[in-house]
């Protein structure tokens, strides 16, 4: 079932050139600042899958266009949001991300360029600290693209933009406040590991009990040592542990699902 809940767009005499799309569920703590940061866009679309914390009320107060769509995974949810966009260009942003004034100006300038899509440098914070060492200081994500040339992959989690055309880069950073408190990391780890496990099971891949232990251990080694997470100090260690736990539980949940359905 899919149903438009409300539209609060101000009528325009001309079609919007830039549409911002955001998917939400219980993002009351984030959505106001996020929408304010994309106020430079010609239209702002929020697609929700069942918030109970006031997210929709805040979005309507911010005069975003609000719609409901049953949850079928990140890729499907964002493709539905994309289907509502009317702009020539689309900017995809998560509720925990923020566009700075400098980035807003860079996005507007990039739209006059020759590329069909743009990767944007993303600066991530973890428990209030900017992760300014590798690989986070080289984290480019495709977020801006011509609507006619792009779509999202259908992945349940870790979806990506598939752009049929040339890709440029914007070096003004997009701020990503992924985890403000350690409790947020635990909640995200549980949710993402469940979706990741579902994706593993759906793929038909074999999963052993030992896989969770081995892959979780390697995830910590990669995040903390190989990717130089130790240069971020104590917060780098906490982040590496969170990454390892997410990987461990993803494979253990998949293993349990396979065992219980056998």
C-alpha cells in the first residue's frame, strides 16, 4: 500500500529545478534541521514509513511535501521518493545530514556544469567528534543527479545511486551526524544488521556460525588498523567496535535465520 499523506508545497508557476528527497521514520530529532539546510531547493519531499514521534508534523510545519510509503527497503523507499520529484535535478539527503551554505552554493553552481551526477565529500561525526582521518576524510557519496539519468539500486540496505552519465565531484562537505550518542550506535547496529541479514538470506549465500566471528574480527581490524581508525583516538576505537559488532550480528542473524528455517 502506498498513499500520499499530505502536500504542503507552495504552488509554483514554473516547474522546480532542484528537488530534495528525504526518507524518514521517527526522525523528529533531525528532520527540522535537515529541512532547514535544504531550504535552497525548489521543492522538499519527505517520504515516511510510519513515524510515531512527530516527524510528520514537523515536516509539514516546515512546508515540505509529505507522503507515506510502506517500507520495502532503503532502495525501494528512495526510488518512491524519486518518483515524486518534479525537478530537473534531484538531491538525496538523509535526515541526519546537513547542507552548509557553502555546499548549497556549490550544488547550485554544479547544476550548470556538464556532469549528469555529482559525488559530494561527506564529513562524518561519531559521538560528537569529526572522523577526520582516513577513510572518512575521503568519503565521497553520489547525492546530486539529473532526474532523467539516475535511480537508486533496489538493495534493502546500503543502496546506491546509479547514474547513467558522467560523474563530477563537489568538495564542499556534507555534514553527517550519524551517531550523536553511543545509544544511537547500538540502535543503528541492530537495525542495519537485521536488514543486512535479510539481504544475505535472500541472496541464497551460505552462512556458517564461524563466519560471524571471522568477519566481525576482520571488520574491527580493517576499521581500526587498516583504515587508520586509531588516529581518531578513543572515538576511533569505539567506532571500530561498533562496526565489528554490526558485522558480527549481521552474519549471526543470517545464520540463525537459515538454521531455524531448515
